C-alpha cells in the first residue's frame, strides 16, 4: 500500500520561506487537514522534491518535447555532486538552456529550499485549499504528491 505525502513548495527553488509564513501556512493546514500533522521542510539549499519512483515515468524537454528521462537520471546525479543552487543545464535534445526545475515532469515535482509536508493527508487538495495555502505562504507554490 505505501505512504503518501503532500508537499507544498515555493515555485522559486532558492526561496527560503520566512518563519512567519511557515507558521501561517501550518496554521491554515491544521484547519484544513486537522487529522494531519504538517511539518516544515527547511533545506537552505535546494533539494529535489519528487513524487516517488512509481509516479515518475516521463520527463520531457519543455522546449522541444523530447523525452529526456535517461539523460535526466545522469544529470540529477551530477547535480547532487555540485552546488545545489546551480539548476541551469543545456538540454541534450535542442541545446536550449533550461532549469532542472522547469522540465516537463509527468507529475508535479521540483526543487525547493523550504516548504511544508503532510504525511498521509487524506483526499485530494481542492483549488480553494491551494489558494489559502498560497496566500499564507505569500508566494506561488507547487503541490507535489509523493507515494513511497
């Protein structure tokens, strides 16, 4: 069966959320998902926040649409060995400069320096809930479901 998490991260992978914004978002989440226990993610340097191995099936270049998952697997390994703030890469298919954060992942995922996660949150997150969480965080966010 496995476990599921929902993770809310800023669109900007280098943004470290201020403590007051984290606290406000956790307060909102505690009212929306009162059975869950929201936890702060604080990396200070971006980390890859992914959906899990079962849900990551395709990665495409947003410029030309080419499938790049095999290249990405090698590139993410190289990224882990260098400065995590450096997300720019040259795409192998069309040679355009792109951020690893902006690739076309088949499910939402991304890089983040901070965020909030909930373990086994229950049902799907409604658009109005995302709006409330975004308002509390104070910046556009990505909503990532992870299953392990």
